[in-house]
C-alpha cells in the first residue's frame, strides 16, 4: 500500500512511539477522527477511506490543526484488514455510518458480514473495542445478527464512554433531519 497523501510514495507502516492505535474505517470527511486525535495526542489515529477527494480535504484539516498523530490511508477495507494491519495491533476500531446498501439487490456489497467482523477481531488487541453505528435500522439488525455467532466478542457499551459526544459528519446530517443513529459496541475477549 502506498501512502500517497504524503507525496512520498513510501510503503506504509504505523510509526513507533504511540501509546495506542485507533482506526476510523470509512472516515469520510473526518469530523470524528479529527476530534478524537485532538483529544488523544498520545494515540495514533488512522483514517482509512476509498475516496481520495475526501481524504485530501481531511489532510488539509489535519495540517491546519497541526495534528501529528493522524495517518490517512486511501485503501479499501478488505485489503486493509487482510494485508496491511498487523494482528492484535489496534486498540479500537470505529466503523461509523458505513454505506448501508439498503436495496435487496445490493446487499452483497455490505461490508459488515460475519466473515469481515471475525477478521476485525484478529486485528484488535486483547480487550480491544469495536464501535459501529448506522442510521439504517435494517442494517443495524443485519450487523447484530452477523456478530452474534462470533464468540470472540462481548457487548460492552462502556467501550465508547469517552467518545459518546463526538459525532461524525453523517451522524450530524442524519440527526439534523431527525433520523436517529444507533451505536453498538463490542469488546474482544482474549
Ligand atoms: C456514509 S459515509 C460515512 C463517513 C463517516 N464515517 C461519517 O459517518 O461521516 C461511508 C464512507 O465509507 C467509505 N467507504 C465505503 N466503502 C469503503 C470500503 N470498502 N473501504 C473503505 N472505505 C469505504 C466511503 O467512501 C465513505 O466515505
């Protein structure tokens, strides 16, 4: 994977020296990760998304705020998890308002299947947290059904106590229209 936003075209590896690593997968316009990074300068915050245009805008905001603890990766979720992140390296993964693919003929495009959620567990540290949200109640039920057979996860809403008040850009938009966004949180048992 190439870290193209830096202009250096180097291969990517997480830098040393951070106490913990959090991933905002599908970070979009970056509202959530920017606030997270400001709150936790000692943590490395990785933002990953497939849309380069969005990432370029997030990069400008990161530079304006002079945040030294953010890394932005243009990469799709499956290859990121399959090839680029070390096992047991992430303390928390946020997947917030992922594309819900509500039409029946598009359901196979949904990211949060049992297989993917199982792979995510392997990337989390012992007691690591998986934080998911969606405005789509059908997708919410689909995610809950996908995670329920996975014995490695245990529900733990306290895993996001410190970030409960941080809203993503999509969450702000939905709530502005009166559409609630539901969160679900799991801890990896090790
Ligand atoms: C509905 S937006 C939500 C953005 C942000 N999390 C928020 O809540 O404001 C979904 C984001 O996921 C990204 N995305 C979709 N599929 C992806 C994939 N396979 N890998 C990485 N990012 C993906 C999209 O480009 C988009 O920015």
